[in-house]
């Protein structure tokens, strides 16, 4: 059985445009748009990722992450930052759960 290769075909220009766009959007919304920025970034990354011959697709939404993000921020604040260590893992798990093969 032949396993096709894995690759990433995103460009530097695309990276810069998406990063600048997400930073501006997050800043203009005073941080409230961060879940949508994370989704925009993750969609760009998965769109340009091929894993064993299969392109990936991200199906999560900013609205789907928003209240989870509010909860994570709340617990991080009341635990003086300690919960933030688990928050990162929670967001990573959410991103993986909303990633699938596109073809």
C-alpha cells in the first residue's frame, strides 16, 4: 500500500495577509473578535495542509468558539492565570475536533 506524502502549500504572502487581517480584526473589536480570528487562521492553515494525500478542511465557527472562549477567559482570570495552561489544550482539542478531510 502506497501512502502519499504530506505537505503544506501556503505562501508567505498568504501568511502575512491572514496574520495582519486577524491582528487588525482582533484589535478593532477590542479582543471580542479573537474567536473569529482563530477560526480564520485555522481555516487558512488547514486549507493549505495535505496529510497523506488528503487535503484538510476546518469546519469550526467563531460563534461556536465564542462562549467557550468567554468561559476560558473567566476561569483564567479567577485562577490568576493558572487555568490558562489548560485553556490552550482545550482550544487545541476544539480545533482538532473541527478538522476533517476535504476530499
